């Protein structure tokens, strides 16, 4: 799976939030500063080319829908991130944040609890 640019990720966030819709719907769902309509339309077309969204022509407009679930994208993105920057070790990732004091001992205990007691 191809990594998305920041602009593409912001568009995908809006698409996931709307579930499906038109460019105007996605633009309305985005936070300020919003991109110009034409920029967002080009970005969504790129996402379609990359197979992250699908479209259906309705009248003179296209209705877009995510072709990949947000959860699946996050899993693939994080796997690549951990592989590229932390030698494919989630332990090294957590140790990095603990060492940099970006995660507290109580948060680490919560993580351990989630690992030991996973919810179905």
C-alpha cells in the first residue's frame, strides 16, 4: 500500500468521517484552514487512482466512498513505520516514547493490561 501525503491523509480523514459523499461533503467535514474545492477534488481523484476511494457517477457529479477502512490503513501505516524506524520492534517504539517521557508509567500499565486482558 502506498503511503499517503499529509494532504491525502486529511482528505481520507474527511471521507472516513462522512463514510461516503461528494467533494462538498468532505470539504464541510474538514477543519480550518480548508483547502480550495478544486484542490480537494484533485486530491480525491488521486486517492481514487491509488485505489483508496471508489466513485459512482450520479448525474453530473461523482459520489465517493472509501475503498479501505480507516483501521486497515492505520495497521498498515503503523507496521511500516515500526519497521522503518524501530527495527520492526514495537518494544523499541514504546521504549523510545518512555525514554523521551512521552508516555507515563500509568499509561504503560494500561497498555500491559490491554495486552494481558484483550477485549474480543
